[in-house]
C-alpha cells in the first residue's frame, strides 16, 4: 500500500513537473554586460512604468538561420528597470520623451538549446527556449516562469522573441 502511494505520489510529481518551467536549467549569465551586445533599449511596450535593456550573446547576434530561428546556444538577457516617478507617482519622461531608468529590478533570461522545452503543453511551449529570472546580483528571483512562457508563446512567427526584427541581419 505504501509502495502504491509512493508511486502515485511520484506520478503526480512528474505531471506537475511537466507543466512548470524548469528554472534550474539556465545559469546566471555572468559578465554579460562585458561580453554580450546591448542590441536594443526601450520603454517597455506592455508595462507602462518600466524600461528594458536587451543583450544578446554572440551566437544570438548571428541572427536567425534559414529556419527563421535563432541558433542553439542563443542567450538573450533583458534588464528590467523601474521607471523614475514624480512625487505623485506618475512616470517622468525626459526631454527625449523617454522614461528614465530608476531601480534595476530584474535580469530576465531566455536560452535556446536543442531538446529544451519539449515538456511544455501548447500555450506554454516556446519551441526550444527556456526562461529564467534573476535578481541583479545573480540570485534566483521568485517569479512565475509559466507567466513568462505564456506571454511569449504566441510569437510563433518570430521564434518567440519580441525584439526579433532587431536581431535580423
Ligand atoms: C505580459 C507579457 C510578458 C511577460 C509576462 C514576460 N515578457 Fe518577456 N518580453 C515581453 C515584451 C513585450 C518584450 C519586448 C520588450 C518590451 O516591450 O518589454 C519582452 C522581452 C523579453 C526578452 C528579450 C527578448 C525578446 O523577446 O525580445 C527576454 C529575454 C524576456 N522578455 C524574458 C522574459 C522572462 C524571463 C519573463 C518572466 C520572468 C518574461 N519575459 C515575461 C513580454 C513579456
């Protein structure tokens, strides 16, 4: 009886594992500021009070291949900043009409490797990409990675990358 309970428990664990992002696959990309390319920085398009700076490793900077996908080994890093607010809590913009970066909040990472992502159902699967979220000091950030996957998953025409056109050669 105990054995059956253990088996059922293990099976349940396996099912749960298949629908949750595996946040231990991606290591914090040490030194990315020195070794990656900052290919784009912008006011976030879906977050009214954030700024984002995007970095790509050399493999991702090669751009999509003939299959339209970034090569295996591609790593994209998004530095997320809170935008500076005025005393009333409204977002300030500069004379350029841009938000001003304030607190460095999160290092969001996407990495594409052969065989990755196969455990996810439709709606969460991002091809062979996995996601991870770190604090600026490199410690794991407590984020629901399924939310990351769900928002990027519809982008099937651009290999699940919002800034895809900025990586085309
Ligand atoms: C509600 C939608 C949404 C969610 C949730 C989301 N993202 Fe994104 N992500 C975007 C958008 C939109 C961009 C493009 C830049 C911008 O406007 O913020 C982006 C850009 C990125 C990029 C740069 C590559 C690209 O796609 O352009 C990475 C890396 C990234 N996100 C990782 C993550 C991670 C990791 C999480 C979860 C912690 C996450 N995202 C959650 C919408 C989302």
